[in-house]
C-alpha cells in the first residue's frame, strides 16, 4: 500500500461522547451481519433509551447483497449504545469486533490518484477541537483500518481534477496545496493569520487559475503557471482589491444553508419514516426563511447573526476556523469531486457555520460567538456530508464555486 496523505497536525482520540452513535446509519458488511447473528448480539440491543436490553425484532435492517444497517432506537441513537455512551458490541465481543464503520469514524480513506488521502470528519467534536494523539502517531492502527476498509469496501483509484474535465497531476496538486497553505497562513496585522483576507487571496488565485485561457494550457505549462502565480500571490505585498460576492453566489448560499438545515430536520424527524406531511411543511417554511421570506424557525433564524456577533479574530474561535481551513487545504484532492469544488464546498460549510454558530450563541443568551457555539455550528453544518439527501448531492453547485470564498472573505452570510 502506498503512502497515505493526511493532515500532519490533526489529532484524534475518541472521547466516547456518543455523538456519532446518535446520528447516522451504521452500515454492516455481510460478514459482520453473519458474525453478529451467530453471537446473538440482539441480547444487547435496546429499543428505547431506558428500556432493558433485548431486541423486540431483528436489530438489523437488511440491504441488498447481504449488507445491513443497525436499526435505530426510538430516539434515533444506535440500539447498541449503552446508557454510559459505550458500544455494547465492543463491550461484549471486543474492540476489533465493533462494526468497521464505527471503528473508522471519524476518518475516511479516499483512493485518489497519486497518494491516497485520509480525511477526518468535522462532525466529531474531538476533530474540531483537535485533541488527543496525532494521527501521524497512529500509523499502525490506521494501516490496519485501511486494509480492512480496502477489503470490505474496495474502491478504484480516482483521478484528481482541478475542475471537471481538467486532470491535475500529483505534483501540481502538491504545489496547489502548498501555495494555498502559504496564503492561509499569511500573518495579519495582529500577528495571527487574517482568515478573511487570506481567503480573499485564495479566491483571487483560484479565480485566476480557473480562467478558460489558463485551463487550456498543456499540462506542463499549466503546472508551471499554477506554481509561479501561486508563489507570487502567496508572497506578494500588493494590496488586494476587494470583491463582493455576486448576487448569484449569495442566492446559491441560501440554498446551501437550506440544505444544511433541512438535512438535520430530516435526520431528527425523518428517521426512516419518509417525508411526512408535517416535515414537508417545515422544510417549505425553512426554504422560504433561508431566502429571506417568512419568520425564523427554531432550526434556522437568520436574525440570530444580529443578536450574537462572530469575531473571527477572537483567539478561541480563530483557532478552530484556522484548523478547519488548514485541514481542508492539507487534504485537498480526494477525487470525490474536483479540487476547486472541494475547496468551495468546505468554505461554504464555514459560511453556514457563521449563521448556525450565531444562532447557537443567541439561543444561549450570548452576544458573542464563543468556541462552544462555533464548534456546534461547524459540526451541525458539516453533518450534511454524512446525510444521504438529494441536496447533499448538489453541494458543489449550491456552494457557488469561488463565490463561497468571496462570501467568506466579505463576512456576508446574511
Ligand atoms: S463523535 Fe468522535 S469523540 Fe464522539 S464518540 Fe464519535 S468518534 Fe468518539
């Protein structure tokens, strides 16, 4: 197996908060289903949070090909989650018998061309806070997981593109990551990176290299252009002209915000019951409010940003946002979507975070967004990446491309 690319500054040690066990579907391989049936794990399943152990019906929802998902409790948590936030399968059968999906979370492997990429999900509070052991110090455990993942869910190596149809060679991708990182880390007047100014610099660069004329350059000249202009832009002391996000970019962001909030509504309310009428009605009102029509709802209240201010230069918040952006840049090129779309979607999540964090802070009576509210907002936004909704599949379009970077640079999520 080739070397794995990951964010060298990312830490992780599971804090057993149980957040992941309360949210998404947990997929089981055919081998796991068979082994769990043989071990009679239904004995450890709970139908409701406080009910005694013992499943009333099959704890697995079958999927084609022998796969399955673990049936959820009434409150949406995994039926094998104990009252102490522990996995009952882990407790009874041992850590290595826990579902592979759970052993992997929050990391994910992407068999991209060149070096395969490991990403860490910012839906996990430990990843957001960057706590625990460095991932680079867990190479043995990661190698074991990667092997198991490759065996159970084999995926073909994916080509990396800059934009749809424009292949990006591994060396050019490495250069791109490096120059974006240099731009991101440029110190601002207060010594620490000015994230909005630095994302503006990234936006200008990204816009330049994605011009039609540049994209048509033959690969060696394109790589040279990417490097020369990138290095110059990262170091240049020339002030950058401001540029407001376009009206279309702002409109698309509202759709993006709706997708984020709607995914949570569906997660909390849908729970396998399909789009019921009351949920549909709430989604409609959400859509209207996201577009500036109609009053706020508990899950989305755009007026919150006026009640709780977000100051990105506040050290505790700055550290979280910088960590998120840095991790994004370091692991660009998963091959799941073109690199510039990956970047745009990641920044769009940060834009949604601004709104959701302000909402979280306002609800708690705070006038400033603190680290807790920012982390909550970020996790809530990024949760959409785990939801299997049609809006989730449209993320790249809804992000508005480079417009999401201009939106962030201008702090204009309203
Ligand atoms: S959300 Fe993260 S820290 Fe919490 S239980 Fe899951 S993996 Fe562990």
